[in-house]
């Protein structure tokens, strides 16, 4: 009988990111209701910040999770994936908090993006040799 491999590390971070995504979505909905804006941002700075935090999350996290899944399926150890996942999660939280502030603390935005891009780049570099091993 074949044994099923469950990508538990990716499942953990996908679950955590799903919760964060829903929280960011609710913040956009709240700002839309308060500003009475259904489409766009209507010149509302709070809504614009929340929309951009949400969109930025949606732009980066899916790629990171796909890369993490490929790394996990390629046999990288759990501790490596946890390290990368925790940095990415922290980066997304720091970015969301930093960009949500008015005035914005640019250090939090930069730190959050670094903690997003470094894991993505790391995963990408980890996966390149895998392509040549099979």
C-alpha cells in the first residue's frame, strides 16, 4: 500500500495566512461601509490604505505558498520550512500594521517587504537545484 504524504508545514502556513487574509478583508469591508464606497477608494485615505494592504497580501502570499509547497514536496526539512514560514508570516503582519498607520512608518513597510521577499527569494533559490536532480 502506498503511503500518503501530507505537506503539513505548508498546510499550517496556508491556514494561518487564510485567517490573516480574512481579517484583512474584513478591515476593507468595515472601511467601505464607514466611507459608503462600494468600488474604488472614493478618495478615502483609510480605505485606500486597507485596500492596498489587502491587495499587497494577495499579490505575494500565493506565490510564497506555492514555493513552500514545492519545497516541502521536494523533501526540504520541516525546520527549514518553519523558519521561512515564520519570517514570511511576521513580514506580512509587520507590513499590514505599518502601511495601515497614518502617518505611515516607512521602516515597518520596508521591514515587512524584506521579510516577504527574502523568504520568496530563498525558496526560489532552494528549488532551482531540484529541477536538475530529477
